[in-house]
């Protein structure tokens, strides 16, 4: 029974088990004018094939999200993927994983944008460090592109001592808006707003219009379809985060979707 349930859930939240299988979803989304970022499922699961699989994804989509924990020689592997992406006229994004690799991920991003201008990084606003980390990035003498997310590891991170995350949802929401404003107000930065929270979306739209700044809205595949379609119709740049892989590799990802802070909203999307 559980196996059937997870197969049903995986079809909602995973674009395909292989790039070829995911092409059906990608082509449908592209026909609607939606941009794609693809991600290979599995964390802290280095395999020798990971770099080749990331480069293979660049044949199909214009952006690949990379998990630093899956890279063996992290900077050298990342630099090679970024170089290949640039050769194809495409881009990469460094995913932010759990807190243990947060500082190294930021250092990797700082190094890579000194060499390549086609990289972005995710920052999680449920982290108490997030404001300091964004300030650090905005002070770099380079254009930075920041995908702002609330964060998907709260359940495990909140058990750590000392606790690296806000324990109150209000604080996370407040920090999301503060950092959206800081990124938009900076002359040398691009905001990728990754949320399906309508209050946050409206906040970003209003602020970006005041500053006459472009913004990209990003959504998780399978969640918030009516919201991203509405933004797409209004002419905003929309990108979907589309995982690729089998159910076993994606088990952690699927469980995080089910443990999402707005669980009712996510469950409602399962029935769409």
C-alpha cells in the first residue's frame, strides 16, 4: 500500500526517473512559456556519475540545480559544470542543503562567481544566519543572483543544539520579506523569489514595481500551479524546480514535501 502511495506522490512531485522521461513534463511546461531548472535527486549521496548527469541535464534544460554534497572535489567539479553550462549558454544554481554544508556552499559560490557569471545560490530564510549571509553576498564586488527560499529541513534542523533556525514561523516570514527587500534594493543583485505564499508574492511584486526591478518567481514542480500560471499570464518570469530520479533517491525529497509547513496546501495540490 505504501509503495503505491509513494508512486502516486512521486508522479506529482518528480518530473521523471530519467531526463528522457522528464522531457514530457518539460516540453509541456516550455509550451506554456515556463522556464525550467532540473535537479538530480539524492543528498549526501556522491556518485562518480553525478557530474556527468548534471552536464547531461544541460542538454535538455537551461538551468541545473546542483547539490554540493554530491560533488567529490567540490570546487573543481562545480567549476567544470559551470564552464560546460556557459559553453551551452546556460546556467547553474547551488542548492542549499542542511546547515552542516551551508558555509561551504556560500564559499563555493563566492569562488565560482569570480570565474563565471552564470551561477546563482539558494538562501534559506528560516536560518538565523540568513540576514548576515545575504549581507555578505551583496557586499561582493560581483553581480549575485539569490534564490530566496524559506527552507525545507526545519524538522531536523530545529532539533540541533544550538538551534540554527527560527522556531517561530512569523520570524521566518518576516525575514523572507526583509531579505527580498535587501536583494531588490541592491544595484548588483537579482532576486529569484521561490515561494507559493501569496502574501510574499504580493510583497515582492509591489517592491519590484516601486524599484523598477525584474524578478523571477520559482515554484516546486507539482505545487502552486494556479499561482504560477497566473504570474506567467501577467508576464512575470516563472521557473519550475523539477527533480529527476527514482523513488528511492527521492524519498527524502518526497517526505519533505509532505512535511511542508503548509501541509494542507501541499496535500490539496496532490489532488489536482
